[in-house]
C-alpha cells in the first residue's frame, strides 16, 4: 500500500533541502547515487564472506524456533 506514496514523500522531502545543497531543481533529475571508489574495500568483502555461514546458521535456527512456536510474532 505504501509503495505508490514513497516517491511522493521523497519529492516532498527534497523540497525542504536548502537550495545551496541542490544540484537539480527536482529529485527525479538527480539520478542514481554513485559511491566513491575508495568506499569499495576488498578486505571488508572478505570479512563479510567469512560471516556468511554464521548468518545462515542464525537464520536456520530462527526458522526452526518459529516452526516450533518457541516465540510468536508480536501482534
């Protein structure tokens, strides 16, 4: 239900950005965000790959607990 409204909220928020910080007069003209090249760090990628098995195990345990109804989702 919120999906159609999200662009409208983003455009409205853009109107509150000070004009000195805007390079364009409308949000749709800004384009996609391009991260700086020094943000890409192979060492962090390797660390995250090492954590992948831990994440998979935690998700498996959570799903098992949910199926056994050890906890119920909040209403």
